[in-house]
C-alpha cells in the first residue's frame, strides 16, 4: 500500500513538474496540430499515461479521482496535452482486457505505449484462422501522431454474415493493429484542441491476431478490476470533461493575472479594480467550482462502488454522465464569463485566453458530453428508460 501511495502522488507531482514545459509548448502544439514527441516521451516516462493502471499491471495504481486530478493538471497547462493524456489513460485501462503477455507486447515494448483509435464499430473483421481480416475507417483517433499502436471496433463476419452471440446480438470486438498496418489520413482541421491530432485511421485487409482483440463492452471475468466494473463510456466522459475543467482553471488564472496589470483604454484604474470584473470573476469561480465538485464527487462515489466489487446502478450511471456533461458545460460558462471582461485582449492570438476559449468549446462537442445527455439522464430521474445507447 505504501508503494501504491508513492506512485499515485508521483504522477500528480510529475504533471505539476512538467506543466511549465507543456505550457511553453502550447503555441507550437496548436500550430503543428500534434504534441512534440520529446514532450510525449517525458509524459510517458513520468508514468502519467499509466496512472490509472493497477500496480500489478505495471501502472501507478491511482484511484479514479486521483487519475482525474492528473488529467486536470496537464489540461491546465495545455488542453490538447490534457486530452491526449486522458486518451492515453483510457487506452491503458482498456489494455487490461487483453492477456498480460499481449498487453506488454503492445503497450510496454515502446517507450510511449499508448494506443489511438475509436471503440466505435466502424469496421469489419472476417474471421480467419487465428484472427480476423480487418477493414475499416475510424475517426477522432486522438493522439495517433504519437501513438505506439492503433485500435478500432469491428463487427465480426463469418464470410459475409455478421456473427451472432448467444444472446442474439452481433459480435463486436476491439482490435489493435500496428502503425505500419494502417494509414493516418489528415482530417483534423478544427478550431480548438488542434494539437490532439485526432485524424482518421484507415485499415485495409489487415490480419489481426485473435489475441490482439477483445469483446467490445464485455468484462473479462477472469481478471476483474475496479476500473473494469465501470462502463468505458462513463470513464471516457469523466476523463474528457476533466480536460474542460483544467482549461477553465487556466482561463481564470490568466484573467486574474491580467486584472492586476491591465488598465483598460480610457480608464484610470486597473481592470481588477472594476466592480464588474470582481463580480464576474467570483461568478466564474463559483460556477467552475460547483461543476467540479459534482464531477469529482460522482467519480469518488462510483470508485467506492467499484472497489467494493459491485457494478454501477443505472441511477449512478445517469448521475455520473450528468456530472461529466455539467462539468464540461460549467467550464464553458466560466471561460466565457472571464473572457467577457477582458475587452480585446482575449481575441489576439498572442493571448492564451484566445486558445482557452476555442479549446473549452470543443470539449463539449464530444459525443459523451453533448447536451442530449441531460435528456437521457432526465428520463432516468423521472423513472423512464434512457433513450441513449450509451447508458
């Protein structure tokens, strides 16, 4: 237990130590639309990507709230870097569904070790001896420019016919494939979170061994872990919403610093001496803190449930997704509030605030964090069935 505690604290401390370097690289990351490999290597060697992986599997053994704190700290330095760390943490968690031997070959043979791709079923895999012959295109492969391996969800085919599971559903799997077995198509031309390099990944007639895949949305009963008892969609929502919280914190910090140095045009007092600035900053702080408290509170609750060996109840899942979506929305509100008092400063590319505004808005466009989550959660609160396939 002492060893685990040390590893956990080290990841957050490492994130704080790396924050100045990440912040200094933010403009370059945004312009080049990817993280510089030397910076990714520093993040990887600090154990940040493996924060949420159990110690027995070579990770830091952090709890879910502790892992979210690491993502938040990195995102506070740079949103794109925070997003890539969230993606890396997600993929190392998923690696537990593979055998330990396969996971070590795919994720530990390379100094970075993360995978990029999508769990969405956007491909097919024809069953052949020893594995699958895969074809597909997966969008939003965040971090693919520095990833060590790629992945995507497939429908398993027997010849041309989808294979059925015992319950009648179509068999779907997540497959991992090497970089030289895929084509990365430059498609990530966007406004915010530009540095995530979330391009398309295309695979054509590629053989993927059976061992390099696992059933989609199925917990391997022979290796249950607390993280495995939390649905992947819920973990992804929490992780990515945390990026918004980190970006919003950076925006508030930036405006507080600006308020102590900027005297607005045609004014005789500092920006921070204006009652409107004081009111707006306080409101932004309250908005962000409230969203964060619900978000981290639900993370702590479901982690306690999972560590006791129990699966999440439907209402817990609804509140978790509600907390994540609301946290991302609160982050946007907080950033817009502080931006509103800065005048023209926040529109210049030379101001980090301009990038924070772009980045935080992109967080809320993620499929796990869109506003329709409120409807799905609201239905469960009213005793109705969810209308979302994601929870």
